[in-house]
């Protein structure tokens, strides 16, 4: 069976949206891990996942988290957006 080309209406139904902004710093409330949001994945039957990247003793570390458990964090550790949300911390 050949693949069907999607109409603009069908494509609109398949769009996804997230509260996460890439290149912003976030903290996972369960583990307290902090890092920069580098990727977002959307799953059909589960929640949105976000990849946070950070440095640990100079080595890159990355972990996936549920979007709902993340809070934006300023470079000084306070809740908020880093540099107004325009750049890496």
C-alpha cells in the first residue's frame, strides 16, 4: 500500500507544542539535575521528554526528563530564565 500524502489539515493535527525553550537552563524537580535543554521529543501515547545537557568535572552529561518535572532556572540558581532566554548560561 503506497504512503498517502498528508493534506495541510492533517499536517496541522500532527503539530506539537512544548513549554520548553531550547538553549534554556532547567532543573528537574525530582533529581535536582540542572542542564540546558538540547532536544524535545513528542510521543504519541505518553508525555513530552526533554534532553538536558550539563558538564560534570569537564565531561558532558545528558539525561532525558519528563517536561512536567522541569522548572526554568537562572545561572545563579534562582527560578527564571537565563539571559532573558536568548543564550546559553
